[in-house]
C-alpha cells in the first residue's frame, strides 16, 4: 500500500511503485500480463510549502529502492511531511503532525500500524484526555478544544463546504504476520478506525476522509478478537507518536521543536 501527500496529484507515486514491482515480476497474473496492484491513499498538504511540489512516479520508485529493515523514520517525513492537525481556525491555529508507527506482540503474532495524521480535530492523550496537538487560539497560542468549541457553536458554518473533506484525511496501514481472510481484514479496518477515534477529537467528521489498509503477510492462525484489540491500541499509539515526533515547518509549530 502507498501512503502519500500531494492530494490527488500524489497518486502519481503509485505508478513508480508499479514500475518497481513490474521489473521484479511481482503482480496479479492475467492472460496477457502480470499487473502489480498498488492500493494507494493520499492526504491534502498542498497548503504547506509550494503546491507545485508534490510526489511523482520517480519518488514512488525511489521510495521502494530506499526501503530497508530496522527502525522506521517518524515525524515530518514521507506522507507526513506536510500533515497538520487542529484546523478549526485554519492554518494560523493548526499544529504540525506527521507519520508515526507502533507495534505489539499479541500472543504469537505481531501487529503494527503506520499512520500519517492529517486530522481536522485535536490529537489527545487517551490516558489523560489532555490535548497534545490541536487547534490553538492564534492570539494566545492556547488550545481552544475543537470539540467543545463546535458544541458551543462558536464558529457557525465552519466545515460546511463540500470541498473541505479533501483537506483533512488521516491515512494508515495495519499489518500483521497472521493469516487473514478478506472478511477478517475488513473487521480489522473497523478496529483501526476505533483506535483513531480514541486519540482524535472530534474524529470521523464530515470533513475528514480517513482511510486504513490492512495486510496479513503471514500464515499463522490466531484469534480475531486478539487482533482487533491489538489493532486499536497500535493505531492509537502510532497517531500519538506522529504528533510527538513532528517538527515546526512553514510556521506551523510542532511538538518536537
């Protein structure tokens, strides 16, 4: 699965991934050709930096060539480069986020998540309820609590534009070394969104277009309930890490300085 910035323009990076896979004979076998299938999701980040600079096919291919084992870079890299959260008051009140990852061992399998957080709402620590990154008052820099302000109808009409949905999208991948059927993968995608709702407030609004891909890359059989519980946890932790590792870019402040 490909995660990218650049709004719809960023989908061009998937062509580079397909190019990489085709050269290695990887793909779905048809009567006439082996076709690489590359699910892709993009987030809107054209407002940070130049909107003319966005991922293309060459970047997609180079990302494949640069892939490696070991520690995964987090923060303002890859699909998380231009991501932000807390957009109730626009860019002046937003905070930087990025990409984060987390994994756990659940029984005899491993479950992990990689999330690029680009949410309309605030990111909160689900243990304490405290806002970590979110909408700030441009005058004071203090958090305004997006959900509370909306309920107080302090910003009537905010978010009603149909086009706004493209500007707030959290995208991610959940992977496990367990064997999954399509139906089980669909259930884990629901669990992934449950994890997102733990740490983004408000979440899944009419102006968010959140997407998760789920992959089973192993052959081990395991209890689906165990996986569902683990997926929600790893997604929540990955989102928290995505804001804690984000640095200030383009005048939008990040927690990592």
